[in-house]
C-alpha cells in the first residue's frame, strides 16, 4: 500500500493506492475513477519494472485507489502504483511507505520524470500527517519548501527500490527539466520587466502618478490613449514598484505555478509579484483557466497577488472580459467541466491599455481618425460597463510635447524612489489592518472597510454628490473612498481630506468623462 495525492486546483486530497496479486487468469484491473492517463499507467509501470530488473507478475493484478469516488487525473500516480505492486510482490519492504506520499511519472526505462503540482501535493500530504515524501529529483527543491517533511528525491525506480530496501542507490543520469523552454521564456520576460525603470517614461507626469497610486493601494488601472503615447511602457514598469512577497504569499503563488509546471529546480519559489500579459489572440481557457481533461490555471490565476496586463484590451474576446467580473470581486475563479471542477485563487491587479478607436487616432479633435462614428462607439463598448465599473483609476494618456521629450525624469521619478513611497504607504495599510488577512485598501471587504476606514461628514458629502449626479455608482463610490485613503497613505496624513476625495474622483472619472464626451459627439 502506498499514498499519493489527488489535486483539485491547488487543494489536495490524499489517495491510498492498494495492489493485490492473486491466482487466476493473468490480467490487470484498475479501479477508483482513473482517467485515461492513469489507466495507461499499466504499460509504463510494466516496462519500467522489467527494465529495472524486476519481472512483471504473470498473475491476476488488482490495483484500487481510494477514495473511490474521487477522480484520479495525471501521470504522477505511476511511481505509487509501481511501488504498491512491488510491495505486493515482496520485492520491496512496505515499512518505508507506511507514512510516505509518492509522486512521479515513470519512463519506459525506469527513470522518474518530474511532474507538476508537487508543492500543493506535498502540503496536502503534510496536513494529513504524512511526514515523508518521495518525489522526482527535479521536484525536490519545491517539495522542501514545506517544513517538517522528509523529502527523498529519486531519479529512477531502481534507485527508489534500493533506498526502501536499505541498499546503496545506483548512480543514475539526471532527467531534463519539465517545460524548460517555455519556463525559460516566461522567466526571461519577467526579468526584463523587473529591470525596467519608470524613469524611462518621458513626460506623462499624471500617468506616472496614477501608476504610483494604483501600486500603493492595489487598485485596478485603465490607460487609454493613442498608439505610442506610453501606455505599455507604464504598465510594464508597474511590477517593480510592488514589494516582495512574504513567505506565506510566496508559497500561495508558488502552488499555482507548481500546478502549471512552471517552477524550476533553480527557482522553486516565486519571490516577486508575478506579471502576466496574455495576448489578445489567446484562447479563453488560456486566460481564464480550464482544459478538456486536466483543469489547469490560466493567466488570471498565474497573476495571483501580482499584475494582469491586458494590452489592447478591447481586442480581447467579450467572453474574456465577462469572465473577469467574478475574480475582480471575489479574488478566485471557479472552473467547472463535465469531468470535474477546480477552484483557483485569482486576486490580481488589473491593468488595461486601450486605443480610443480601431485606428488609434480618435483623440482630441480626431482629425487624423479614419474610423466611422458607429465603429468608434462599438469599439469602446467592447469592454462592458460592469468591468469598467470595477476599475478604480482611469487615465487618458495623450502624446507628450516636444518640451516634455527633452525633460529628464528626476530621482524622485525613478522606480526605486517610487517603490519606497509605495512600500511606506503599504506599511500604513498593513498597520491599519493588523491581525486581518488583507494588506491593501483595495482588497478589504466593503463592510470591514467602512468600519475601519470611516470618512468625516464633509468628505463623505463629496462622494454622495457624485452618486447623486450620476457620475458614480454605489460600487464606484466605495472605490473612490478606497483611492482617497490610498492618497492619504501616500501623503502621510491620518485621515482623508476633501482634497484627497476630489483627487480620487478625478482619478476615477478623468477617462470616463472624456469617453462620455466622445460618445455624445458621435451621437
């Protein structure tokens, strides 16, 4: 008998694997709701055992996986099934497996391939009371992130058998990393993003201030303007302004990246807030998450506790925008398919960049714009009202003047200086919400925010006026109050003033008012 773990998103459930070898017509029986990948484990285990100098039992083989009503998906059960057969055969003592969880995919020559999802699987095993895990050597680094667990890394079935039998393990060649090329490209882009500096953006003082406010309070940001004005540059320089993830946050984010198979032996833990920038041509499952057989996290979950950047936001499919509504409020995404369901964390900061129209030149007087009025309006309406209402800060990025192009950004505008101010503001928020699971103004639930962050009567009156004249919805009023508190934290004051609320109103309605005026002119 051995143990493994069935993953449901980033949550795991311990699975017991039992094997029985009996007399009768030679055959193979596997029960416990296995998917096709698990059902094919028989062929991999047979070849791996034979090539590891172990005869395949020519008898009746029965393998059962419990709980029987939990669907088993993935190839990480291979090693657990092979060891259960070897224990039943008497080739390996079962004492070393009584409190151990086993993960690994078997190659036909007996080597143990790395598998995704080891970090959340080891955490689930540890919470159940299992104090030893046997994993592929390539997954050892991420498994060792869980304290109090004895991690045994193996390169082959032969080596695993020797360790369990108390013998000297043989020397085995290392196995190549999983998804090496894809992971390398993603990490290279992340490194370029982290090395970029906000001082590279000439001019755009108000836009850089919007970026700073959004980073300080965890607010969603929308940048609209013509091509080449600097929207993408601003968004790509957002992530370096955020503080490092603490240990708990790092483990939480790393679990998602582990399920996606994106952790490496050299970097087994995500230390910085992730930055994801899916392309507008990407499929809905790649952005939201899903899959026909194995449900995997999408870009919105991989951006958990980090930044999701939608460049050319109106070009994304409307179904992508609609699917963002729930995660923007709840911080998680639930994916249901005919063969199962999964729930992934998805608490991210959304940054959207958009042109004012398909040709991009429908700003100002729109003299150079070649789009028909109806086409402009349809383009702006591709992002639905409910999604726009969840955006805290909206800014129109216009082309810089010649004078601004010649100006250099001072020391205060560099990413290092802005990051210090953002860190100080977040420390004030951390102290305000001490003992609670929320760290920024944007993520605190409404009822708790109103209790801990009240506004004076004259300040609240200004927000109520915005609701009364139709500029703000009730949700918008709540978000203006949060931005006002972030402005207060950046300025070092104790409570928001009328000036803070007026600035928060301007940050939220600046782009919205401009869009409304353009819509009226089109009509």
